[in-house]
C-alpha cells in the first residue's frame, strides 16, 4: 500500500517510536537477566562484551527516542525513519551475535534455550516494528541469518530439522508483520480520510452559512449522493465475503453483517448487544480485542469455538480501532474470515507431501507426455540420480530395455487407457548397477477425467529375488558341496524308474560310502571333513558324464544316477570312481590323508518296483562291499549271500513299522539330579523300548540302527513326542513337581518342517508348559545337519522349549561348532565319564567340556554315572547334573508319580 500523505508517514513514525520506547527498556532488562543467568555457564568476558554492546545499542535508540520527542517540527520524518532503521539494524546484529554462543557449548538444553530466546525475540519484533517493515527486516534478518547459519554449520541432524523449522517460522513472522503493517496503513488511511472529511465538512458548513440561499440546491444534491454512498457501503458490508462487525469502546457489538451470522452460526438478534470482553473465553482472541481498544490492530489466527460451544471454525480475524473526532478510540471494526476449508486442504496436502517424501518406496511423477516432474528422496537413494539430473527427462534414463520394447509398449497402452499397471522390471542405476523393482504406475486425471500426470512407485525387490533364487538353489542342492541333495536326487530317481517301466530302458544307480572318513573328522575336526567332501565332490563331478547325476545324500554318503547306462558301463564307471577316490590325496595343515570308498551298484530296468527299492538295493550292495573289506565295488544280485546277511535289518524295519501301527513301543524314563540344588524339581530323560512278540522288552540298540538306515527315525521321533506330550497333558495338574522331561531326537528330524509344525501345534492344542520340555540332539546329528539344527532349535526356543546337546565330546571339533548351536545344556559323552577315576585324559576331557559349557552360559550333564565315587568327583569339578545307574535305573513312564 502506498502512503496517502505525509501526515500518514508522520503517524507511522509516531507509532514506531512509541512502540520502541518500551521495547528498548525491556531489552536492557533482558540483557541484565541474561547476564545473571548465563554468567556461570558461558564465557564471562564474551557474555559481558555482548551485554554491553546490546545495552549500548538500546541506549542509543532511547536517545534517538528522546531527541525525536523534543523535536517540535516533524515535517521531514524520513530522516528519523532512516536513523531508526539504522539503529534497528545495529540492534539486530547485536542480538544476532547471541546465536554464536550456540557453537561454544555442548549442552543440548542450553542450545535449545538460545534457539527459543532468538525465536522469541524475532516474534516480539513483529508488533514493535509493525508500523515500518523496513525496520523489522533490518532488525530481524541478521538474527535469522546468523541463527540459521549456526544451525547449518553445526552439521547436527536435529539442528538441520530446527533450521528448516526456523525458516518456516520466520516466513510466518514476516507474513504476520506484513499483515500488521497493512492494517496500520489501512487504519491510518481511514483516519486520514476521516480527518479530511471532517475538514471538508467544516469548510462546507462555513460556505453553507455564507451562501445558504445560493447553495440550497447543491446541498440537497450532496445529501442525495451521501445517502446513495451510505446505501452502497451498507450493501458492500452486508454482502461482504468476510464477516464484518462494529463494536463500541466497551466491546459491545453494534452492527454485524450477514456473513458473520453464517460464520458463527448465530442470528443477528443474538449477536447485536453481545459484549465480547465479558463473554469471549479464548484468551488469544480476548487479547486481540483489547489491543484494538487500546489503539492497536489486534489479530487472531487459529481454531475458534463459539461461546455456546456448538460451533467451531478456523478463523483469521482482525480487530481495527476506530477513532473519534477527538482522536480517542471509540470502538472498532472486526473482520472474520472462515479459513476452515483452506486449513483442512493445507493439512491434507502437507500430510500427503510428507507421506510421499518419507515413503520407503521410490516415487516418481511425470507429465502426461512422460517428462519427469518430481522424485522423492528414496528415488535418488535407489537410482543414484539427483532431482536436477532427472527433472524434465524421460524415465528411459534408468530403464534397462528400450522404450519401444514390447513390455514398455504394453505399459503405455495400459496407463494411457486410464488403467493401472503393476509388475516387475529390471532397471539400471546411475552407476550402471542393475536392480529389480516392483512397479506400480497409475494415471492421474483432472475433474473432467483427462489424464494430466502419471504416478510411479518402485519397490526394490532385488534382495528378495536373490533370496528366492538362493532358496530355490538350496532346495535342490547340498549346501556344503553344491551337489544335488537327497530330495532332488530322489525326484530324479523317481523319474528314471518311471521311464524304465514305460520304455524298458536300462539305467544304473551307485551308492557310495567313504571309508576312513571318520578318522579325518576325529583327527582334524569336522571343518577338515567338510573341506574333504567339497574337494571330492568337485573331483567326481568333473569325471562323470554331463547326463549323470551326482548327489550327496548326507554325511559321507554319495549317489550316482547313470541314465541310459548298461551293466558293463556302470561297472567300469564305478571302478573308475573307486580308483579316483583311492588316488585322491587330501592335505590338511601338516597332514596328508588317503581315503577309500565302498560302492554298491544296482540296475534300474522294467522290473524295478520303485525308487525306494532301487536305493535299498544299492545301499545293501554298498554295505556288503564294506563287509567284504571296504574300498571295493559290489553289485546287487537277488541270490547274493552277502546281501542275505542284511535281511535281518529289513526284518527290524518291518517290526518297527508294525510297532508304529500297533503302538507296541514303550516309554521308559531315567532320573537326572542336580548336584548343586537338592530341592531342584524332578528331571527325567524319556527312553524308548520295543515290546517283543513274547512280551520281552527290547533295547533301542537292537532296532534303532535299522530305523536310521531306512529313514524310520523320524516316524519313531513323532511317536515318542506324541505319547510324551499326551503324558504331560494327563498330568497337567501335577507338573509343579516336574522341572522338565528330556526327549531324544534323531538327526533326520532336524530338517523335518512338518514335525516342527506338529510339535508347535501339539503344544498349543494341549496347552502344555513349553519350558518343561527339553529336546536332546546328539552332537554328531547336530553338526551333520547344522543349518537345519539351528533353525529347529531357534524356532522351538522362541516357544520356550529347552535344548541339550547329547554325547558331547565325541568329536575333536565340537568346540568349533558349539558357538553356532544355541542350546541350554551339554550332556558329556559317557565314554569319558565312566573312567574319570582311572583315566587322566578322560578326566581332563570332562573338566574341559564342563568349563567350556559354563563359559558359554550352559548347564552340564554327565551320563553313565555308575558309582557314588564318580558322582562325588563330578561334583568337585562343578558339573551341574548327573545321570546313570548310580542315580536311578530306567523304569516305565506310567509308574512315575508326581504327587
């Protein structure tokens, strides 16, 4: 707004100096307070220097105020305004230096005080310099710039956020100052016009008195014009898009317009006569009303609820004082603008913008022609392209395929038709690296349905695809050697057997079991054994035909499936493989090892019943080769005497299957006691027995080897688990006396996801206390199935189950693997325990295992405690628990009483 006259400029100067008096006095007081507060916190000399500078500038401004008031002729006020602006700038610079204290302190709370004080000073300057914006900028800009620079210079993450908030805050203050300045100018112009009108009216009255007769006609015309003007003014006010009202010096509403009724949802009759000071509750609005009655423009911006509490709007309100002819405030005019819709839209837009900026996925917005207009920070992080590098360009910048390829033609066809497109694409980063992304592209339309933009969202799925690829590979390959695993091998074997039945073709299957492999494991540890298996797998793979399948079935067992291979070729290949293994020299540290291999060969033809039969035949031939002296090839024949020796094992297989079907297994338990706590709850290990045909009880050593060889261990484990859980369910009310039951698991159960799920389901269905269930896994089984064991243990441990590593110490590499098995306790192999009184090496082994277990936070359990003397020696060593015939013999589980 331009100044209407020099009188208005004079009035602006008067208001400016009037507001400056109190502010400078207050500033000197604040400086004194600051000195008192920060004297012991900040550098005394720097603080004193700063206080003197600020006080000196404030004093200079008071001197200027005194000189201004003593000057009677103020025709040229621009000189005073320039001096005032100059001293305001000096004050701003002086106050700005206060922000530099931010850099000399590490106290985050003190830093916050500096920021809050500076922001408060910036806010306080708004009403002080409302009459002259140049003075406001001269005073506040140095403070703002210095504080912003200090925050950015500190390179602190929080400071960066505060810097952004400071910019927004200062922008708001500028807006408020500009509004206040415009309101003052409006008020001054209105006052100037009123004064001019009064002067003109006085002149006209004098002229009318002199020329009453001559100007009667002119007076009537002027009166008509005035009435028309008042009518127009009334119409303008009444139908104004903002709420307008007049109030007297007591704040009582005298006149209101139509829009104010709509904003406040109150009738005019109720509003007129309403005293705002007596009834308005909102303190901020009350302060704005009081400001106007004191001669200043009051402002209110925020959510306002009507006095009756029935209506809430977001208001921008101004209260402007009205002066009488005598120059005193006689009331005021108020303007209410309902900005609820604008604030809601702004809030929604802010939320949307923030959501896009903080999205974990890359977001890109293009024009209808495909030119990039916006990318979020995640896009830059994903692709390596900065905003300025992609704005205005096509998305082909990071596409791997050309824009005219089939896939992109289909994408454009879909989104141009108004539909969304989803799919995976491979893109290229700025550095040329490739990545996979799940894309979602959607058109954005205007109110008429015309496409104006396209929004694309990219989710980086590179890692997921790599994991999927890796999992797919791992599902069919052995993790150690990279060869085909047992599952994939059996799938291929099933296919070959089916082919032989269909077309009568001939194939061959070889079962390989390494000889002397355990020596390497026991001498150098399982790490060396693993390396031998890897090297040997590579050697055999290089030798065999491309169409032959080499697989590692587990442990040191391999299999070769030779498709379309006759008996003679299979024999030559098997012998060649045997010689290849025999000639293989394995070097580990200073040791050189040679091993052999026993190979069983069987034919696959139209008479082969199943893949299981083929594996059994090859396995039987392999073990016949071992029985005949190892490191040889043996062929399966139906009338082979060596194979007949193994038929006994098949009889056990049938008995095991029958026992599973008829529930003729028996559960026994053997107690485990604590050596340190005599009041410890009862612990039992669950043991398996088989009921013979004549009622005899058969120990597991007779039938478990056959069960393990012919993959029946998992079925036995499930039977034991189910019947143990059933016993726990039936004794739920008496379990307070029981610490836990220990259940043995075989190695094959560790990789059985179905069994894992079954255990969890049974615990949930029976509502069993999982902390009373412990699973024992042998060291050999755990190491041979390390990855599966880790998953199995971790999953059930999360449900509260306990784990023990059984027969620990049987391998010299045990300690190397122990840290990878999160078990709760170690069971020291009984082969060391039983002779600790007579064998110093066994005693040292037990002591070593016990100490290692304790270091790793595990409890230790000693097996085969067959005398009180052994128990006493174990107690001296610090072993936690013992088990054996000296503690208690196994007995039927149903005879255990917990009452």
